[in-house]
C-alpha cells in the first residue's frame, strides 16, 4: 500500500498493475498512525530478527542455497494433502474452484444463472460454511458479500450494495475475509470503514468491533484498516491491521489477549497454528510468510528474493495440521504449500508467473480454504 492511500489489498493490487481505479485510493479516514509503506519497497533484508529465532529462517539463506525445484502442476508427493479438496478464490478469472490433491477439478462457480442480473463476480476470499451447504465469498471490489448454495451454484444471499461503497446501514467499503459462522451469521473485516462486523441472516449488524471511520490501531476501541478477522475455536477472533502492522487476538467477550506488531510491511489475514503462534503473509512484491509467538518474537520467516521460491504479493497463509502452510501467491498466479522445516515449496497448483484459465492455471488467486475430508 502506498503512503497516503487507503489500506486494502485491492488498492495495492491496482497500484502494482498501474490500473486506473481511483475510488479505492482515497483516504481511509482520520488517523494519527502512518499508513503502511509501498509493497514494492519490501525487502527481505529490512525485516528485523528476534531473540531465539532460527538464523537460517530469518535470513532465508537455506532457501537461497537450496532453491525449490520448479513445479508446474499439482504434483506433490503426498496425494492425500487435501483429502476433501482445496477451495480457491480465483479472483482474476472471476470464479471459485475446488481442486483435489492431484490438481483435478472437483467443483466450480459460477454457472449459467448463478449471479444476480447485471452483476459480475470477482471474489477474493471464500470459505465453506460449517453446515457444509453453502460457501460465503467476499467481493471487495464490488463491496458485497455473497452466500452461494453449493448444490444449485446460485447466490442465495447478498449483503452490501453492489458496486457502491458506503458506511451506512446495509453498506460495506472493501469487505475482506467474510467468514460464515455456525449460527448462520457472517463476520467480515470492513477495511475502509475500519471495523469488523457480524451480520445476521436478516442483514442486521448484531455486533461490531472498532469504531466506524476511526482508522487507528488502538484495540479494542479502534482498528487500523483491518483486513483479517479469523474466527477462533474458543469463540474469539484474530484481527489483522494493515496500519501499524498489528495482529490482535480477542477473547469471545472482546477482551484483548495480545496485541503485537508483526515484522512485515503489509500484513494480510493472520491465522493461529496448532501451538497458538501467529502465521501471517506479507502482501508485498518480495513477499513473505512469517511465524511469530503471541509475544511477537519471530520463529521463522520464508522470504526468498529470487527463483521459483519467491513470493509476489501473497495474501493468505493457512497453517495445516502437519505443520505445512498453504499460501496464495497472488501475483505469481499459483497456490503453494510451504514446509517451514525445509523452507521449500512442496506442492503447487498453477503455473508460476503464467496466469490463465485452462487446466492447472489461475489468475490472481486471492483466497484459499482447505476443505474437511467430507469435501463439498
């Protein structure tokens, strides 16, 4: 994100591609905290190390000495890596895909008649609902959230005014990470409104974190352009703030458990691993994935600066039970699995740096959700 611009992944993407879409480049709101620096200024050498960190992980030397072999298909050695399939929000192609561990297509959206009349589709995140019957996708560029019925492939619920940002009742402004909850509600990070909200099926906001339009990192009263709102098993939430590069863990009652600065330029969509550590992507031209403790100490960092292993604007890093991490490598048109123990890519779907719509091709994949073994 450039200095003095709004803090959304859309803005960063448009700056990087020099596209003219100036509505997303306005001010996010009054703030006393400086906005994040330009993603293209990111460099592996600028990130600080922390006491107790593995030196090889901080420096990235292992990755440079032993670059990952080129992978051009979903050909990981573990064919059971995604027993239920992997849901991908293929934003540049305006579609959702579910692929198997071997890269075979299992399901896709949209189909004829899927969308409301006059609307397009360019979801940047999509998550399976707990009941397994629907998928909730957020389309931040169109300022709406869609609930998709899996069986019929139709949008059956939508929140927001398509193509029109706002902060009043029923409006969103660059929504990100819309998660379906077990009670039927949807929680979403409303980036440019600087709030996280929970929306009931009747489209009423039943809970809000942060103050609308107050874009400063000051949890729990205010949040600096939140772009992540990961629900946690204990009923709490992990909020990622672009401004200030912060990750906040809240309890179910909204109490701050920790509020830490993470050593990345543009944090995106933080998650917790099985040990309670924070895994977060750095949405920058020289991208990274880092793991930090709840106290903010760096554990490892994956950030090759060249070769097949280099990431370009990774937007989401999801830890898996086996310790690997699934990563959207948006601008290199692929989804990869990284093994932090070896600092290598061990699985890939998409052709590195070659966007497309054909078999084993993606275009700006911006969301991913490993599905349960039961699949869709």
